[in-house]
C-alpha cells in the first residue's frame, strides 16, 4: 500500500534528489551509518531498523511503501507499518537489517534501493492533516501525543499510528523541509528504548 502527498511530481523529484545529494555530501563515509548505540538503551531492547522507501508514482505523486503486519504475529499484529524488524546476527548494520527485512516482507530487492541516509532512532505531510488525530497519553509522569492517520486504499480503511506515524512525520519534515503543521510531543521511551533506525 502507498500513501500520496499533494505536490507536483517534478517539484518532489527535485526535492528528493537535493535531499539525497545533501545526505551524500554531509556523510563522511561511503555508506550511511549510525553512531554506536547507547549502552543504556541497548539493555532495554534489541536493535531494529525500518526502510522508508520513497518513490514517485506514475502520475508524479510522492509515495511511501507501507505494509500490513500479519494477524498471526504475537506483537503489533494487523498493524500498518514500514518494512523492517529486528537485527539478525548476520546483519552488518542497520542498513543491512532494513534491506533484508524489506526483501523478506515485500520482496523488494536490495539492488533496487538507493540508500541516501540513516536517520537517528525515532523521528510535510505524507498524510493529509484533515485525516489526522492525536491522543494524549501519560507515561511515568510525562504527557505525550500519539498521532493517528486514517488512510483509504482500494476501498479498505487503515490507521497508521504510533511509531510508524512518528517516523513518517519525521521523514516528511525532512523531505519537505518544514515542520508539521501540528504539535509533536513523542513519547520519551521511543528515543530511550526504540533503539532502531530508519533508512
């Protein structure tokens, strides 16, 4: 499934190319990498990575590949998510994890992916703001917002929420080079324990 943003195809393509070039020139190494994980965060959870696969549709709309998790999974079953998952011992880094998981989950060959950046663990409008809502929650005395985006695809309704919504908000802010038009207040535990990355 994919989610479209309203913008001219040529404009979006130029922005994506400029963004890719910016990340390439600002990165000192050949391939994008993250700094070593924080040992305190590493104790809380295993590393994981997701792939934010942006592309232009045939009609010039910016889209991102999303998947629906199987209803038989023990965690987050049936949820809309970015392709990705936990790191295997055979994965060299977060990029390898994201590419391997994307190939396993959606059949996307790594050779077709042009990795331009690795974003910091946890992260304009890849989703329409009028289809967005937020719910305030509390965790250990800290109030945070969970964003929900409603999305319709082939007469089916989906909800994109929580960490996936947060990652897409961050990606959209980078691509469109502006903050979202709504308040963000992500949970602190996303940066403390979601010790994964997005490419």
